[in-house]
C-alpha cells in the first residue's frame, strides 16, 4: 500500500521495519561484546568486584558474555525506540539501507560515549582519588589499578547513557535526512 510523504508516493516496507529492529538488537549485542572485551582486558578486577566473580576462572571470557547479554537487553530497548521512531518519521516507507546507515551512526555515537565515559572517570579518579574511592564500590588503593577500574566503570556508564542520547540524536538526524531525501524526490 503506497504512503504519501510530501508529494511523493512511497511503498510501505514493513519487512524493513522488522529487519532494522532485529539488526539493532544484534548490533547492540556486538557492541556489548566489543566494549566488554576491552573492559575485561583493562580491569578484570572491576568484574570480580562488581559482579562478584570471585570463583570465575576466565574473567575476560565471562566479561565478553556479560557484554553480549547486557548489549542484547539494552539493544531490545534501544532498538524498539529507534524502530518505532523511524517508523513514525518515515511512515514505514524507508529502505533498509537508509535505516541501517543511521543505525550505524547511532552505534558509533554510543561507542564514542563509551570512550568519553571512560576518560571522564579516569580524570575524576586522577583529580581526587579519595573522592573516587569513597564514592564507588571496591576501588583499588594503587593508582594504576584504580585508573583501570575507573575506566571500566565510566565507560559502561558512558555507553549506557550515551546509547540513549545517541538514539535520540540519531532519530533527529534521520528525520532531517528523511525530509531532505523526500524534498529531492519531490523536486524531480
């Protein structure tokens, strides 16, 4: 069934809607695996302390699995928001490639927020180790391990909060690009 966007008639694409939702969940799981693979390498102590993994033989592998699990959970929520948003903005007339490009940008934004969160936490720990140790659970006393621990905690918060911000900004960019795209098609 065709749908009108401005003066352009476009076909509805419910399969693309479903496909981008599934892709969003899968991509979030991959992002969780990658970020936790790095975090598990940087500070296994963080996962032992926060997750209570005292009897886990391979903390790094468990951290990757945890990243996939949490990435999938957050991915379900963020993908739902993204998919509903793009469906409303485009009236389900977008192509999968159009949506996938914007989803990739959203994931890149979440990854950048992961980096920023880790850096901010390390700066906080450097500026006031006493504050950092008093505020957060299980922070090591040694400076180097404390920075590694801070990186992991901050980067996790960064990707979680940044993921939400990235979805919202991604939808704003998508909406702007959609308007531009439909205007170009109208001008033809």
